[in-house]
C-alpha cells in the first residue's frame, strides 16, 4: 500500500484548499477511503470517509465545510476544504478503510492563521 498526500498550504481563516491522496498497491476503487488529521499535541482524528458506492461520511466538526471525493480512474482521493478555521490546522492523512488504525500516508500540512 502506498499513499501520497499533497495540497497542504498555509491559508487565512475563511480560505479554501483541496488536498489530494494518490493511492496504489490495493484495489482503490472498491475500498472505503478516509481522511484523518492530527494537530500538534493531539491525537489523530478521523475527518471524512467515502465508501466507494456513493456514500460519504463526515465528522461533525467539518460537516458542511469539507467535501470528500474520489477519481477511481486515477486512484486519487480528494478533500475539498472551505471556510477553514484555525482549529483545522493539522497534518492531514489518507488511508484505506475506516477507523484510525492501519496504513496512513506521510501527511500534508495545513495551517490556518491570520
């Protein structure tokens, strides 16, 4: 399993970013895929998931602001983030499957500050 996240940046509150996760080594198109994040000093938390059959799930903290999507032809998972808040500052990771255990990528840093 290989997962490479990209797209992180520093933005001001209210800004937007789109993260990408390039996946290989497993049948991406059939897998539930998740985004998670970890802020300094805090535990990793699950953020959003896509079940590969049209259902998406979101943590309450990002519902209405983040949108998960995927391109099964390119094996890429996306996370569109809008109305970003300082509390969204974290390293963002992707992984196949649900929950917090298993293979995560190396992460991409998102910093939200004035």
